[in-house]
C-alpha cells in the first residue's frame, strides 16, 4: 500500500522536527477470546521544533474513530490514509495527540497475534513489533530514534494474565495499569496476554534483586524446564554485567514462550518472547539445548545493546544482531560454569556456514547495508546481518584485543544509555581504548561486500623441510548482479600446524598468530622444520574467510578428519569441505565419501547433525541426477547402520534415527519405520516418542505408504498445536496430485491459514522424491507470487515467495522462467531480491551437478 513504507529520509525529517515525550496506550482486549477487533486509544505527548509544521503518525487499523490534536478534532476522512495520520499545524513546543481506533488481532505473527490452543480452547496473545508493527496495535511514530516512555493500560478477560515491559501490577478487576517504561523505542514495547502459566525466581547480585519469570501455555507446562532456563539466564546476567560494567537496565526480566512465533525470539525490553518449540516435548540432543541457550543469551545481551542503546536507523541493524550473537557465543564459550565451552565450534559449524552461503548470493551486501526504507530492512534479517557481522566482530576483538574491546563497550554504554547511536560512536570508543585506527578497518570490513579466500603456499626442500610459508589472499568476483567490487582485507589469523601422534590422532604442534594483509603475506616459520602433516589457516576461527588446504594437508585431512583431538579444527575442516562442495570444487560423491569415512569419529553432536543436513542437501540438489539414487542408497544404508551401532539412548542414536527417517527408501527400511511406530520392531535404547513418531509418519506419508487415515490416527494421539502442524506437513507431503492440489489451494488460493500452519504445509509440499509431480507448479508459482506479495502481510508473503519457489526443478528452464518473471512482473526491491536469491540457488545446483557428473 502507498504510504506504508517509511523511508530513511522521512524518518530523518521527522526526527529533526519532533521530540517524543510519552505514550499512554489503553487497549480493550476483553473480547480477545472471540477475536475480531479491539479498541485502541493512544495519547502521545511530543514537542515540535517549528510552529505550523506538519508531520504524520503511523497506524495500521481497519477503522479510526477520532483524532484529536491539541484539543481540536481532525477530520478522520481527510487525515487518515493507508497507514498514516496526517498531523497539520503543529504548535512549537508541546503538543498532545489522542487517537481512538479499532485494531485487528492477527494470525500472521505480526502486531498482536492471537492463537487458540486446541488443547484448552483458550486464546493466547502476544505482540511482535520489529520492524514496523507496533503501528498495528497503537498509533505511534514508528522509528527507532524517537524514543519515549510508554504507559500501558489493558482490559483483559477475567482470570487472564497481562505482561508488559514494566513489572506486572495487581489488576483492578480486569484492568491492568502498568507504570511507565524508561525511554525505549516503539519496536521493543510488548504485551503478552492470556491465561499463561508462569514460574518465578530472582537474580541477586550486589544487593540488587531482579525478578525473573518464565511463562508458557498451560498445555506446555509439563515441558517447561524452568530451572535450566533460569540457570542459563543467571549465567548471562553474571557475565554480561561484568563485561559491560553496567547493571541490568530494566526493572524485571520475563521470558515468555509463545505460540506460532516467526523468529527464534524477540528482545522486548524486560519481556522477551521466545518460540515455544524451545520447550521440548520429546527427547532432543544437547545441540538443541545449546541452541536454546544461545537464543536466551542473545536476547539478554540485547537488553544492553539494542534496548539500552539503540541504533539511530536500521542500517545499523547488523550491529544490534551481530553484537548479541558474538557476546552470546563468547558467554557460552568462556563464562565460568557454562555447559558449552565448545561454543565456538558450533559458531564455526553453523553460523559461519550461513554467512558464507549468504555472502555468495547476488543479494550480497556490505555488513553496514544501505537501508533506504522499511522494505529494505524487512529482508535484511539475513546471514550477513547476523552471522557475518558476528564473525567480523570476533575478528575485531582479535584485532584490538579482548580487554580493550570490552573497555570500549563499557564507555559506549555509559555515554549513550537510553539514547540512539551510529556505528561511528562504537568505533570511536574502541579507538580510544585500543589505540587502533579503525577507519581503514571499518571501510574494508563493514562497507564492502563479498568474501576472501586464503590459501597456503609452501616451499619444501628435498628432505621435506619447510623453506618458506606464505598466505595468499584472493578476492573472488562478486556474484552476477551484486553491487560493489571485490577487495582484499586485513585478517588477524592463527595458523595451526598438526601432526599425527603415535595413536594416529592429529594434535597441534605449533601455532602462529599474525596479520595477513594484501595479496601475499610471508609467514615467519623456523627454517628447516619438517613439514607438518596439516597446515590449517585461520585456526581458532578468528577471521572470516574461505580457507583452502594445500594438496598434502587435504590428503591427510581426507584420511584423518575425525582424528583431530579438538572439535574446532574438525569443524573448520568439515566446513571447508562443505564449502568446496557447494562451489563445485569437491564432487558430491567425494563429499559423501569424506563424511562416511570420518563421521563415526565426530564427537560433537552439533557437528554430526549439521553433517546429516548437509549430506542430504548435497544429495538432493548437488548430485548428478544419474548418480543421485545410488548416493541416496549409500547414505540411507549408512544412517541405518549407525542407528543400529550407536550407544543406546545416546544423542548420537537419536540424531541417526532422525537422519534415517529423512532418507529411508527401500521397502525394508520403510517397514522398519512402520515397525518402530507400531511397536513390532525396536532399536535398543531408542525412545520412539511424540516428535520422533511424527518424523517417521511424515516420511511414510511422503513415499505414499501412509495416507489420510494413518495421518489422522496419529493426530488423534497428539491433538495439540504441534500435532496440527505435523499433520498438515504430512498431508501436503503425500505423493498424489490430489494432495498437492489441496495443499496448493490452502496456501496460494486462500489466505486463511495462520502463519505456523502455512509454514508447515509449505514445508511438506516440496519433496525431493517428487520432482516430476511438482513440475507443473513452477508455472503456477510464477503466475501467483506477485499477487500474493502485493496482497498479504510481509511474513506471510515471504513464506510463500521463498517456500514455493520451484527450487527442485534444477535446469535452464527454471532460470529462464525466473528471468522472464523478473523482466515482466515489476516486483518491488524486496521481492526482486528474494527471487534472485532463489534463482542463484538453482544456478549453483546446476554447477555442482555438472562437477559431480564430471567426477563420475
């Protein structure tokens, strides 16, 4: 809609004109159990720098009843259009505005989301406001640099609980009157309303007690491991307050596990919302607990970086997210008492893999992206904003020193508390504490796009001793369509030298830390030293670059990858092999052989599960079509063999059970899945619990063994919101024309599905065993996607645009169809970006398939 897309220039003009003092927001949610709309009354007090000036306030609402500016009613029909209310003839100095409107509950995870739990038929509400969705609930100046205080008054149904940023008051009947918040941005205000279950505790330090609480729906209360969540939370409180030298800045800290959440979590000040899939209904591996801990710590870090000190505009979104990611990983890795000291292995294995993938798309962009408007930022929650940014912060810490880094951060928080900043404010503080000039560093790392490649160059004498060692840096061309030019960057790295000991283990025998700059950097290496078995660039994963092994190191690693005694060099080697596979430098069949030769020795469960996902992806997308079935057969046989030999009841056994379920294909393998479901077969130690049952059911549905009767029977066993999603995915996975047509109609031809169910149906629809069955939907997709994008909310439209793209139709026809659509559909920049990213995935798969075919 015109007017909904705030531009940076508009935001800057409004910020020059206005200073916002306070909001008083009165919401009548007494009819929330029935749904529909609700009354929203907002009073805003603000100051204008000019007399007679005009501005606008933001609001998305089906009906606006009254707009009163400085005691004078305005004509709603004249001033309200699209998502804006025009405010003419402002006074210089103090102004007061009251807006009375009807706002709508959503089922899209944006604004005020309403969910009805099928277990108890009760409604549960929560808000999600990032980026511009507070305007769906109350009238406000929706930009991060117009901070204010917020006082919420909420009328709720009898017996419900209301949680917001301020401490929860005693209700006056069914009315909840909250105290004003500190000065915060609109996007981190929050309301969570419903008959939620809660557990309370306290964090005590230096004479101060901070109330803690966790919340969830009563139907999930039996899975709420509150003690474990509080343990991680206290770990973060201790570590962050010490490192930041700034006390937790809000009055309490609530963590609310909410349904149908689009993201992992959201850093609302003092009232963090977290997807309730993090309350585990069934056995999960330790990797899932580590991921949850990182999410908890990420949001807690935001209380300082993002909430206490907030970016001025969304071009510094990366700094918010990267800082929270870097410090959460550092806390897990270094805080006393952490269960996950190997967290940097997880970071190298998952977060950086995401970053490397994103950085090689045509949409690659500098870490500090140019954000012209809200459409830009909506699609910028990506691997560069989070993972590359965090990788570069890790590099910055290595560059300036950890102590100097945190001393700069401490000064930054003290100088800008409850204010707004730009990147230059942080870099200035770090320059003061480190003595380093960061302007050149910033330009190279933050203002340019793309990824460097580091390769060792080794010269040996006739006896096999090292004569010289150098690091060659390359700046590959950016992907076609990407903006910018490739650059060489300064890298602070470590070089690890590894040799095989008498037990056949690869142990580090030397470590050299140095600055790499320019095309070729000589390494100080003791002359006459025997050549190490493996020379690993970027050991300890300090920098952000694609690393290649020399020929001899690659030979040793290929034979002994599982023999590194430490998890991080293993993860770096696995990541390098995966990157080479994606780039077509390592054939898919050779990657499979490498994984099969080394995965049995991999102890880190997170790495094991990543390898499972990567092998399946490589076989599905990157294998030569004529060899794919042979590769899948090898893999499915291997998963079953490992399932049978894994330690009973172990995380590895569970991971292999899931990997087997994802690929089982022969009649005997499918019979085993059925037998495990009905109890006629068993694997010692393997608990076939609710979530694992659904993994088996979805595979059996996808191959046509199970149909509606079996899916419905499984749903009867699990009549929950999660069960409904799993059943939806299983139904859309069935290999019949009728099942595909039904799923397509429910998502594309109708807009009634809530966000989580739509996501599940889309996830089940695209099955890699069903390429021919799905082929007709490519043309239907290109015919429908523009209309969906223009008519639905961003989250719902993005699910369709990304999830239903014909990514499995790998060939020139898909590229041509995408190009024709891009040339004729006139999509906006956000949709054009998503489409070009999907196209690049098909192009990459074509190159990898060709490389795999050549290897065969």
